[in-house]
C-alpha cells in the first residue's frame, strides 16, 4: 500500500521540531506501508525524515499561495510517474495545505485521510478563525474520506467547527511516544530538593506559565525542598523578569531548548511533571512523562481527561492558582504513592508505536 503524506506542519530552520509528532505517526507505520512525504522545503532546509519514509520535495519559485498550489500539483504528477498512483493521501493538519490535498484527491480520485492536532477548533479559539480559514477547512473536510484526531474532544470540536467533518467516518488516533527512549525511571535517589519539570513553548495564553510562576513563588515561601526546571523552545522575557525580580533564581531554572533524549533524562530525574494549561489537545509531553513512570499535575482541558486517572495525575482547575499551590504542596509530600511501573504500563497501552501503528492500519484498510 502506497501512502502519500502531506504535512501542513514541517520543520523549518527557526522551528526544527515543528510537527515532530507528525513524523512520529509516520514512523509508527513501520514497513507495513510505503510512505512518501510530499512537502515544500523552506529555503532548501533538509530535515531528517523518518527512516521508513521517502521525502519527495516540492520545487517552488515562490512562497505565495497560488505558486505553491501549482507547485504541489506539478510535484504530485511527477510523484505518480515515479511511484504509481497512491492508495491514500494522508493530510496531517488541515491548514494550510488542506485545499491542496483536497484538489489532488479530487483530480486523481484518491481517498483522503485527514488527521488533526490543531487547537484552533477549540471553543476559546474558534472565534479567531478568519473567513478564509473557514472556507479552506470546509473545502478540506468536504472531500475527506476519513477524519482522525488525537483525542475525542478534538474530534467533537472539529465537527462543531466544520459540519462537513461531522458527517465523515471518524477515529481517535492518539500521539506516539518513543517508548525505548522514554523508558522507566529507576527509583529516584534521595535528592536535596525534589525536581519538578515543565516543558512548553511558554506561550502564556495557552500554557499559563505566569500562573505556574505565581504558584511556585507562593509555595517557595512555605517550603524550600523543590526546584522547577523549565524546558522551552522560545524565550519569555516577562517570565524571566518575574523570576529575577521575585528572587526565584535558585528555585526556577530556564533550561532553553532540549533534545528528546535530554527531556527523557530530565523526566527520569523528576518527581513529577507540571502542566497548568488553559487549553490543550493531547500533549505529547504528558504521554512521555507517563512512559518514564512520572506522574503529572495538570488541568482537565481538551483531551487530557482521556489519558489521566488517579494513578498517574493530580488534577487542578485551570487558572486556580491557590488550588495549584495546595496540590503541589500535597504531591511533594506524597510522591511515593505513585507507582512508576503502573503509570508506564497504562501509557504503553495507549501511545506505543505498536498500538498507534495498528490503529493506522485499521483506518487505512477501512478507507481502501
């Protein structure tokens, strides 16, 4: 079976990890299908694609949308000449390349699978969709054969945003974790201070990093046996200024961007992971934490309730900073109540490459 993948999110020089969860989905397919990735390379930047996939570059002289549209159509015709007609087009994230994938699907009569990760469909973000984006989404889902998303919550909100999507066959296919890299932690050695880890873009509207820092500031006046390590793709001057002005430099550490191996090691050294988001889909980093046997403190937003339970998480109401302080204070004293092996086994059942690869097989077989 030949699958042509069209990822709307793709690594670029300033965002080398952009859409890395899309690559993990492709990797989960293994060699059970032949995967070809069709994408326009940004300024010639050549990312490392999954070993089980071939990159077919789109050559475009212009970054304008019409020039890129024509370039994709031309590139796909050449792809068909080299590989033959694909069995399925797989569009990863509807915007901005949805209309391109829909046009290719119609022209060549190839089934179109759309898988989604974007938070733009969620109620707090839906009013921000432009008229053009709504039209593009309608064009995409109208011609989709099958729709998938990383959580049921996201699938439901896609249907509420684009009614055409609600009428299509749907499947939840969650995110994938490298379960060998994110392996079970050894028993934590006694530490002078318990380590808490947060990983995000530090975009405050979604991740509420300032709420985390306010809570940590309050908690640091009650106890001094913890540290917060923050891994972040981008700098947040407001957050760094707050830490400096509040004298939290010995408690809060901004570590910058880290590799997946670095994050796995940090999780294995941490007592728990902290995420105080206002909205989410299905955060990969929560699944990664679970795979190392590390519990989380998090909010019940988006698809998070679908992957958390009393064995792996402490739940906090979004934006409730006093409650967050109380929950952090409690888990710091009761971290031994969480069994790493149980947390990991539950995670393996929902996010291992084997499990997700089998879900894709069932979707593809049903579509074909």
